[in-house]
């Protein structure tokens, strides 16, 4: 009887230990399954969320980074120093890249940087002056921006030109151009060249159209709607472009830009004044270096950004000797006043 009782107690203890071990193992397996399920769920959630985040990052609400910033009436570089806009008309650079002339675009940008010019103004579509379809412009623009950045040059991209003669889906085109500009910190965007010009469609003549298109451009991309001589409604971007009057006393007309700075409290760029050329054309071209020096000095005094316009800039050809003399005089005028 005593022996039997001892065996019963021994087997009871052994059974209890086995039950405890089985219970612990089952609990551990259950916990592991829960953890695996949680991890799988998290992974699925991450995969589901990823595209949504990506979609948000590429939409119009995306904040572009690394671009010129705007502080009052000045442009600032990412390091906080002032960016003095010294641009040049080079309308055809995107077209060069689009149609197998990349080496010419590279050479032009290298030359511009050597002249201490820090910006080129280009067209993303064109008809008549040269042929560049909107789709070809969108395709070639990223590469041009890469080449320009290599040379330390900013690019003011003009999205819409010649809209009377070119079939273009304006919202689609502006959205595509805006997203490209957002990815390239050396890009600025002007929606329309001379929006009230007869070569532009009736829709582009209406500042409300361009104000609506501006909402498709990611925030952080410096943005102008179009030159404000066609109306103050075109000043609704983050900076303002202006084509100073092309009168016989055109250098003196530039002083009026100071009033635009006060009116809009934004940077103002005199983007297409009278251009340099070998022969003067009243209201269009001048060939006197002294007047270009006056124009440079007037831009500096007024606090304006300034773009050198020249006859060959429409086709983006190298400057003639006279055009070079006018450019050098203009730069000297900009540098004369500190």
C-alpha cells in the first residue's frame, strides 16, 4: 500500500510536468503566430501605403526642394545668399536636346557660365520661329536641366508659346512641365510668354486661365504667370515677369520697374527688353553698347532681375561681335552699382 501510494504521487507529478510543458509550448506557438500575423499585416499595410505616399509625393501638392527661395522682392539661393538674376535669351535649347543637338546646348551653357550669366530663358514648345511640339519639349526638358546644372546655370522654362498655332492640352502640358521643374532645383517656370500677344490663344489672354493652371505646379517651384504689361492679373505667381517698354529711350523706361516691386512685393524680372542686334530696328533692336550699359545700370538701381535679350537668342546662335559688345556693356552696367 505504501509503495503504491508513492507511485501514484510520482506519476501524478510527472503528468503535471508534462501538462505544463505542453501548455507553455502551445502558448509560445500561439504568440509566434500572432507576431507573424502582425508582421504580415504591417507588411501589407506598408505595401498598400507606399503607392499612396508616392502618389502624394508626385502630385501638385508636392513641395519641391532645393530651388531658389523668395524673400520679399529677392531671390535667395538654398544657402540663404542673394541670387542676382543675370539671364540670357536662349529659346531653342530644349529644341536642341530634343532633336539631336545636345552638344550644341552643352557648348552654349558652358559659354554662358564663362560670361558669369547664371540663367537661360528657354521655350518648352514653339511654332513658327522653330518647331518644338509639346511632347518633344516635355521629353527633352529633364536632360537640358541636367546639362545646365552641370554648368551651374538656372533655367527659366516658358511652358506656353504660340498656342494659337500649336495644339496643346494646356493642363496636361503645364502639369508635366511643373513636375519636371519640381525634380530639378535649377528650374523656374513662367507659364506663358507674353500672354496677351496675338500668337497666344484667347484662353491664355485671360489671367484666370493661368491662375488656374498655376495650381497644377508643385509648391516650391518659383513661378510666374506671364509678363504683367498685359495686366496685373498676371502677377499672381511667386515672382513677376515684365517686358519693359521698347521706346526710343528704352534704358530710361526700366526705372519704372521699381514701382512694380513696391506694388507686388515680389521679385520682378525684366525678361525681354529691346534686344541687341547688328542693325537697329526701332521698337525691337539696338546695336549701341552704351545704351545696354545704361540698361544694366538701370536694372540694378531699380532692384530688378534682368535678362539680356538679343536677336540671335531666338535661334540660340552664338553672339556676333556687336551683340557681344552689347552683352559686355550690359554686364558692366549691372556690376557698376553695388
